[in-house]
């Protein structure tokens, strides 16, 4: 069950970060509280809650959705501020390192969520 949920969260991440994110969402992520970053992270939070519904109750799903929203928002905010201050191009290694760290932080969020949900079920 853990691997199924983790796979669902990773697929959700792909959809929300690369298919559902539109220009206004990523334009002002470096501005704390800007609607684009909030709505993008909100999309992640809602989709995370929906992914969790087959595994947990509605209240628990929404609590973890809020956790994902908050972590996603702040990870993106930090990355956007760094990228704004120290710009790089996709032709530079630094660009890919920053993107990789950002994506790894999101993956670790999903691992944390799965761990917290299933930690009590240790055999």
C-alpha cells in the first residue's frame, strides 16, 4: 500500500507541476503570498488530499493536503528567490542542480507523508 500511495503522489506531482501549472502560477513565486504560488501549492494540496482518500478518512486526507500545501509553497518560494537572485540558464549545470534539489525536496515531502501515515503499522 505504501508504494501505491507514493506512486500516486509522484504522479500527482508530475501533473500539478508540469501539466496544470500555468504562467501566472510560476511568475511571482518569489513574492511571499502572491496568488500564483498560493494557487499552485493549493492545487498540490487538494490533489494530495484526493490521493489519500482511498487510504485514510477525509479529515486526515485534508490535514495532509494542508501539510503538502505548506511545504510545497515554501520549497517553491525558497527556490524561486534563489533563482531570482542567482539566475542561471538550462545550459548551465547550476540550473539543473537547483531544479534537482527542488524536486528532491518535493519527493522527500511525499516520503514523509507516506511514512507518517504508515509508521504506526510497523509489523
